[in-house]
C-alpha cells in the first residue's frame, strides 16, 4: 500500500490514509488514542482532521469504513470522536452568538496586551514556546512546525495557557485557529471553551504534571502547573435556536458551482449528483493557506470530472455574478457555510449577488441535517442517538 502523507488534505491522500488507519480504528484506538508519542509518532490516531474539516473525505465514509472493519462495539470510541466534530458544528450553528462573543473577547484581549506589559510578556513567551514549561514549549513548537497537535496535547496546551499562564482563552483559540491545518471555528472555539469550564458549567479541564509525564512516555516533567482552575467569567450560553435558513438548491435549474474549503467534496452528495452544473469556480481569496489551496485544486478537478463542466479560478466572490453570467445561469450553488469568518462575510456577498440578479443557494449535507437536531444540549444527548443515526447515515 502506498504510504499516505501524515496530514492529508486531498481526497486521494485522505483515502490512502484512511485505508492505512482502519485496522487500528477499533480496540487499539480506544486504548491508545490519548497517548502522545511525539512528532512523527501519532500512529494511534487517524490524522484525517484536515481532510474532514474541508470534507474532501466525509464523516459518513470514514465511519462506514471503520464500522465495516470492526463493528459498532469495537469502533464505538472512534465513531464517537467523529460525532464530536459534528456535535460542535451543530451546537455552534444553533448558537452563533457564541462565535460573535469569541471574536469580541479576542479583540478585547488583544487591546489589553497593549495596556498590560506583564500580560504581553507572558503572551509572547507562550507564542514562542519560552515559558519554561517543557511540555507546553515543545507542543507550541510542534504546532508551528507541523500544523498539528494530538487531541490530548491540545487539551494540555489550552489548560496550561488558561490556568497556569493566566492568559485569556480567546488569544489561545486565535493562535490555534491560525496555526492548525485543521483549524475549525466550531471545534476550536468550543474545545477551548470546554477546557476553560465554559461549555459544561463549572467543569474545567486542569492539566496534571504526573499525567503529562505518563501519557508522553516520560518525555516531559512540567513544573509549576496550576493546581486550581479559576474559571473565566462569561455570560451563560444562549438557548439553542434553529440554524439559519438559506435559499434551497433548485435541482432542475442550471448552476454555477462555487467550491469553498467549507465543503470541497460536494460531488459526493447524492442530492447534487445530477445537478445541471454549467461551470465550477473557486476563489483565490479562499486559498490563503497551502492546505486550502491544495483542497480547492483537488476539488475543482473532481468536480470537473463529475459534472463534465469547465473550471475556473476567480479572485474573490465579487466575481461570482460575472462567472455565473458567463456560464449562462443565475443560480450559484455552494456547500452550506457554517458559522465562522466565511459565514460572517456571506450576507454582503448574497446582497451583491441578488442586486445582479443571482441567487446563492447553499446545500446542507444529509449528515448535518440528520445530526444537528441532536446537538442542542450536551454531547451525551447526541451519543445516545448515534446507533439510530448510523442506521440511516452509514
Ligand atoms: C483546544 C482544542 C482545540 C481544537 N481545535 C480543533 C480544530 O480547530 N479543528 C479540528 O478539526 N479539531 C480540533 N480539536 C479536536 C481534536 O483535537 C482534533 O479533531 C483531532 O486531534 C484531530 O486529529 P485526528 O484526525 O488524528 O483525530 P482522531 O482521533 O483520529 O479522530 C477522528 C476525527 O474525529 C474528529 N475528532 C476527534 N476528536 C475530536 C474532538 N475532541 N472534537 C472534535 N472533533 C474531534 C476529527 O474530525 C478527527 O479527524 C481541538 C481540540 C482541542 C482540545
């Protein structure tokens, strides 16, 4: 079997990585998933997150492959982790104010850095891995070098950032979002909130030195870690409200397909398989990172083959209407754009398109439509539904 890249993004690489990982996705994953053996040694986990985040590979097919190899009991631990991703997406989609609040908190904390030299120095040391806490400094370097951190390491870094270094969680979340190859507004923001004790009221995650030594093969002996979690102040989370509605895709009407890194695998969706796609575009403004550029290039090639349509790079969404006109249509179809910076920009894009006689329809995946209604409360409310959901989805 060809060896797959460590952190795949394109569909072919992600499928190769999945094939390599499947044999370990059962009991071995449940047993080994929390150990961090160091860079280049993350063999117990799938490392599929950068591809799943962009949907060059889908949750459904990953779960299907693991279920087929191990059955529901042995695969339960891995499947549950995949559902965590969907849970965070669905939870934030139904409480978008938490994202807005995070952005405001990040900006306020950034402004505080200019007024508080002590805070600014601690922040600088954290970002450059010069805190003197060996594990933390290593992980900050690993993140910068590889764009990846093991889940358990992310939890330790976030906890030390908040409770030992006394830094605002929003600055840590912003650093992760910027550096992670799988950076995702929902998984990242809500995981930081979970560690800080803001997701499950009053329940924070406190890193423990002895446990870090044990889970890293004795590589680290961190000193001076906080022994108490002082939970940052925050207003209660709003109640869940329905996610935003979008113009539905008209399956009989010619379409310009706009591919973004939010869903770079639309040809896998049965509901879109026979859409009369006249042309496919991606925006250079969406290809700011190497991973996004690779995912979009790959998605354009697959879409061109699937719909037998020409592809085109445009500079930005401002050129969508002209591209649609060039393709002889006024319907632009894209994958649902979940809460995050791209969704923040959408109302202005939609208004400009509408002024030019175009409609922007978003396709919500069957997986999201089925799972998100169960993401209104805690994860365990969703977990109970997983067996029933799998009957339909996988
Ligand atoms: C502070 C913090 C920040 C995080 N930021 C992100 C982020 O920006 N983007 C992101 O994709 N994940 C994030 N996670 C979740 C998790 O760490 C990664 O998804 C996981 O480490 C990716 O590695 P993997 O693909 O090898 O995971 P595996 O263990 O192989 O899991 C398979 C898949 O399940 C999903 N998954 C696994 N664990 C989680 C989890 N705890 N929460 C949500 N989904 C999960 C991912 O899609 C992952 O690819 C964060 C976690 C923490 C604690």
